[in-house]
């Protein structure tokens, strides 16, 4: 189930303006043990308050350099694809000061009991939620065994950023930098920006899913949709 940080269901947008939904959802792999399934299987997908202003999508390609004595340039040998990194800034804010809303109850105050709940995210909860995807969980069976942070699905609704055109990108959170920019008089957070970075994963359910250049061609048909320029000599003259 997809929730926003106010607890409101956001899985089925009702209006055109609500269709631009970006969210994170923990992913449970079939290879995960019972402790991981129990701890991470109950975490809901949570929607970002606002659609980010920009999204950076970068991918490296590993070409190994070989230096040959006497040659003017090194030679390069392709070895593998490199990491794909998706980065963006998530902006979160609330309009109402929780300290001034205690008369209607703490819980209602934190989620904006007066006014639009979507404009009153619990920013302390938002920071804790994001940080939780970078930290291990330790079992309580006496062994103190560390469990890795959960894998994630990152979804920008409609963009199909995943492998071979899937809606979600299977990834892990590589970095999370929180910048607090405004506070209420009592010290409660009013506005934050979270600079987030994710690395795409291809290991899923005991499988390794590779991406072929041909798959991207079939997916987008860019060879039919973009102007093709073939100058005389193909750049050799």
C-alpha cells in the first residue's frame, strides 16, 4: 500500500494533478531470510511530498586503458558496464507549527490537523524514514546479527526508469544528505531538502537481469523516432 507521510492512501490518483507521484518502497527478495521479511515486509511505500524539480540519471561504462610504448594514444578494451546512479533533491515542508496546535492533539497536529495534510508533513518522521534505509537492523535473538538495509523500489510514476522499461528501479540508497533550512520558533523543523542518491541493482530473486542495447532499441524505437544523420564518409573525411 502506498502512503504519504500523513498516512493518506496515494496509490490510485483521482485527479490529473495527482498522477505525478514519486515514492520509495522496500523490496523483499525471495532469498531474504525470515528476519528480513518480518522487519522490512511491514514497511509501507511512502510518497514524497513534492515531485522533484530535477532528476539526474548517470551511468558509467568501464573501458580499461592499455598503454602501448610508442603509440600516440592509449588503447581501450571494454570490460563491463558501470554503476547507474539516480539522484534528486526531495523537498519537504509543513505550514503549521505543531507547538501551536497542541489543543487538537499531538498526532493530528503533526499531520496537519488544521489545514491541508499534504502541506504538513512530519519532518522529523521524514528524516528518520530516509535514514532508516541506510542503517542495518540487529537481531534480538542474542546473536546481535546485523541485517543489511532494505533494497528499494524507486518509482517516478509514468517515467518507467527500471530495467527494460519497468516502472520502478530496484536500488539501494547510496547517500542521504539532509539540509534543514527553516524552523518554527520552538525549534521544530519547517522546511528541509534531502539530497538523495540511489544505485541501481540487477540482482533480484536469485537472478541477475542484464540490459542489452537491443532491448533499449526495441523499447523506445529511437531509430524510428529520431532524425538519422549519415554524412558522407561517416566522419572519416
